[in-house]
């Protein structure tokens, strides 16, 4: 299941008072980062949705991700950043068993969702993906009408009652309704890239998951559509727990309360595996990182 993108008005004025120019003498980002509305008063921790314990992920004999311990909190936007190949996509895809069909894919350690292992025997991966939706880098609408894109998963799951209302609610939730309400029967492929990405988000939320996993959802979009997606995320986090992978550090700084920085480390045999270097409140990670590798990355000296 995938998702789409939204469209929104700029939050610049809202954010202006929270604009944080990082002190370059402390080794902070070379470009000013705008930290979201939460840097001054970290919210109290919410319920833990995911807990990763000593997670290793393999593709065949290759260890792609090593020893990750991480808690993801409810109704919080958590960003994952780090250089290409450090395992960000691998980890988010591990969170909803999206890699099950990848030959050689294997995990060790624990991926607990509300205290239950999603890789335990007897757990239905389809049910996992019903609760934990995903949106990919490239919008991938089905070659169907806008309506049928949204209605597809509810129909499969037997959620056929009040389908029109469900479709409308999902499109409203993804801030797309007003733009498409008069052409619901038109092909989704006729939408712009930004609209298609919001359609994919609408498709993901149509079955009311708890979690949305967004793997670089805005990397193929123009700045206006990107701003829309970011604003949409702020709305969606009232309802959903959101994990976003992004290469855009400004984006992580703008949208996420918490940020995890991953990097590549020597796996012991000369091969490099992805490791979690640092995980903290976003403002802390960007302005007062504890680890030199984080500092190097967020200041653009590395990665
Ligand atoms: N389906 C796969 N089969 C085999 N190896 C894979 C597969 N997917 C990813 N890998 C390997 O796992 C490692 C981590 O890849 P992953 O795509 O998770 O990184 P990433 O951090 O998302 O990178 P990027 O920022 O470029 O998207 C890489 O070495 C990659 O080659
Ligand atoms: Mg990736």
C-alpha cells in the first residue's frame, strides 16, 4: 500500500518565530536550519509504537543494518537521515514487512509494535501493512480513476460501507479533495506529481492505519508541492505516527520532532553496514550533536 502527497500553504510566518540560526562556531549547519515549532519545549514522550532491539537486517549474506536500538513514539514525526546506502529504506521497510518478498531478506533482533514482534510466527504481514501504511519516493497511483485508487484497499478489506464518505475523508485528509472532487472518475495518472503523491497518501490513510512510513516522499517534487507535503504531515501527525526518510536536512529540521542519524560503519569483516549513530530531539541533533559523525554530516562536511 502506498500513499501520496498533500498541498498546503507555507508555514513560514508560523515558523518565523522559531527560526534557528545555528551558531557556526559550534560546528552547526552551514545553512540556517529552520527547526519546527517544537525545539524550545520538547514534548513529553508519548507512548512507544515501535521498539527496535539489536536489529540486524541482512540481504543474503550481506549485513545491511547492524545493531539498531530505537523507539518510535506515537503521534510524533520521526525523521531518518544519513548518507546513501546506510539503510534508511531498509529500516522503514522492515517496520511494515514490506521487504518480505525480497529474496534473502532476513532480520534478527526484535521489531516490536506495541510490544509485539511483527516478525513472530503467526503474524499476518497483510494485517501489519493495514496498520502501518507506506508512501514511496515516486508517486505510484494505479492506472485507475482517482476514486478507485482510494477505494481499492477498502474494497479488498471489505470496508465497503459508506465508501463514498471514506473516499472523501481520505482525500480531505490528504488535502486533495478540493482539487479533485469534480473529477473523481478521471484517471489518477492525469494528476500532477504533487497531486499524485497526495493521492498516494490518501490511499494509505483510506484504511485508517496507525502509522505512516514515508520514504523520501517529496524528493521528486517541486518546492511548492514539497511545502504542501510538509504542511500535510503536520496535520496528519495529530492522527498518525509518522516516520519520514529524507535526504533533505532542512526538511527533517522543519517537520520532525525527533531525528535519527544513520551512517555506515565497518561491520568487522571490512564490509560496511548501516548503524544508528545518534537519535535525539531534532533541534538537539542538529545544533548540539553528541557524536562527531553527526556533526560532520549535519554541517555538510561528510556524507
Ligand atoms: N533488495 C535489496 N537486495 C539486496 N541489497 C539491498 C536491497 N535493498 C537494499 N540493499 C542494500 O542495503 C544497503 C542499504 O540500502 P538502503 O536502500 O536501505 O539505503 P538507504 O539509506 O535508503 O539509501 P538511499 O539514501 O540511497 O535511498 C545498501 O548496501 C543496499 O545495496
Ligand atoms: Mg532509500
